[in-house]
């Protein structure tokens, strides 16, 4: 009888430890999120499931071209997934031809699905604060991003983490390209 009680206790303790570790991982280390919409095509597709690294930015700063999840706080508590284009302290401007300028120099990047047709508020130079980022969706003409005043610049405190692994669909499983 003692052996059975000991076995039940050790199994229960094992399950409790597994549940605690799972809880800590899900709430503090990684987060699964689903891409909703077409704003990040062709990099990410509607329905893709991603793992977000919630710890990495505690030790290093977000970098240009990182794909991030951030909290959109204008009446909704939803996560947006976009690509960082402008970093704290920089100026960002998009001209009528769709060219992106960082501190007056044209940005060379190949993430945009198409030429930007509407520069939005970025037609005028935007100065990013010390904790602000300018983000764009890769599907530039079908994305709610920093060009719109209701999204605007993203504060560091609103960044949930860096999207780093696509886990679904299985055929596209893999680490996401950032640089």
C-alpha cells in the first residue's frame, strides 16, 4: 500500500512540475499566435501559426527588419504582426514613388510585396522617439501599419516579442527570415 501511495505522489508531483514548466514557457518565454489577414504576404500567410520569442528583447534591442508581434491598443486588445523598418531616434519618410528613407537615405530592402502606393502620414518626415519603432506590413498596400495615424509608431513596451518560428502549416515549418 505504501508503494502505491508513493507512486501516486511521485506521479502527481511529476505532473505538477510539467504543468508549472508549461505555464511558465507559455506565459513568459514563447507565445503561439496566428496570422490573421494578408498584411504580411508573401512572408506570412493568413492562418500561419507562429511562435513569438518573448524573452529575446530583454537582452538585445529589436533590429531593423525583425518581424514582431505588438499589442494594438486602440479599443482592441489584439496582436499585430509587422516588420520593423525604423528604429528609435531615426527619421522615416516615404515618398510618392514608394521609396522609404531612413535619416534621409533610401532604404534598400526586398520585403515589400509591391511598391507603396500610399505613404500615409509618412509622406511627411516622422521622427521616432527614444522608445519608438516604425513598422510596415510586407503587403504594403494592404496593411494597417505605422503609416496610419490610428496605428502610428510602436512603443517598445507594446512589443510582445519577435516572431521566430512558423509551426503551421507543417509544409512551411521553419525559422523566419529577418535579415
